[in-house]
C-alpha cells in the first residue's frame, strides 16, 4: 500500500479529528490495493442498464479495483470522498462544514466528470446536496459506508465497525442515499481509510459491490498548500489512474483550489476525465 503522504502524520496527531481521518486518503493496512439490517444488494443505475463491475475474486470475494488500463488512452478519474462519521453530528451542529459546495460548483464550471464516494451520514446531513450531486449527469455517487468507521483494526485512528455490522453499515448507506433522493447509486464501495482485509471482502460478498481503491493519493487531507496538492497529483497520474481527493471543507480546505490547477494541466497533457465506471468498464472488457 502507498504509505500516507507527509501531511497524514500531522493529521493523525490531531486526536479528536481521528475519526475524520477519513479524510486521510490512504491505502489500507492490508498491504494490497486493498442501523437496522436491510436485506438488499447494491442498487444499479437503471433497471435496463447495469453499470460495469469486476468479476468476483477467488472464492467469490468482493473484487477490488485500483486503476484502469494503462494502454487504452490517457484517461483519469478524479474521485472525491464525502466523509462524515456517525458521531460527528454535534460538530456539524456547531458549525463545522463537512460539505464543499464550491468544489462541486468548480467541477461543474470546468465540466469535469467525477465519482463521489459518499457516506450515508453525510447524505443524512446534507440531503439537498446529495440529491443535487446524484441528479447531475456529470457525476456518479458511490458508497463509502454509513458511519465511516473502519473495516479493519488500526486504521488511522478511525473507530472500528464490528464484523457482524459491516454488511448492514454498507446497506444502511444505500438506504440513506435513497432517502435523500439520490436516484441512481453505483454498485461501488470505498472502504473508510482505504483499509480492508480478506474478512471484510468476504463479509461484503452478499452486497454485490466492487471495492474501489486508487493509485494516486492527492495529499489533500488537512493540507494547507493547494499547489503542493496539485503537484503531487500531477506527478502521480498515469493513464487509467484513479485519484483520491475529498469533498469536506473542514478536513480538506485546499481541494477546490488544487482542482483549478490540476484540471487544465492534465488536459494540456492530453488527459480526458472520466468517471470510475468508465475505467471499470474498460478493465472488465465491457462486461456487465
């Protein structure tokens, strides 16, 4: 796994913000690209057209996607984690902003398609924004759990969800998106903190999701230098890359400014911005 960039160590030291480290945008500790129960599987974008997914892994394990093909054109997917943990309601009520409407407006202004990995708790807190993102054809919404609690132990200070609640936590997020009015949610799931193991992949088999990681860490978590964030992305992107960024003002305040640099520079280099679903479709050979 890519070790979290220089700003993560400082972020993790913030203690009370440990739960928000969701923001941390790291790979998990597995060493590889790693509510009431609702008995349903991941929803699809439309009854007549299922979005592309990866074939399950050995023994039917939940498949893990890290990046698209390197040889099918210069495509790149910007992904944004809309993080909010289940226990941060008091902080939101006190005025802390876990959303970033200016970032979403900038993506629209620059005409950049993107995938937003949203927690169910975030959708509960910002239902109008969740609905607007979900109804905008420029974007696609995917699942980032309900609580943003970690699915493994020792995951950057995040609280841990027990094995018997992993599935229900993911399904509860899908329910929250539906309640907020998000019309179509992709059958993709991003582990909080990027942390997962074989147990977590096995537990989520019945949900029917493809786990989505990344190959480029933006370093926007708790960053104060937008230029440094932009430079890190520009240096890391390759054809087929998935970039992890964040859609939370309090935990990633420089992201919008970084995007204003990243987008034109990558376009100058011939890159085309796509949603994660297009990369997964290319990787799976168009299978649905």
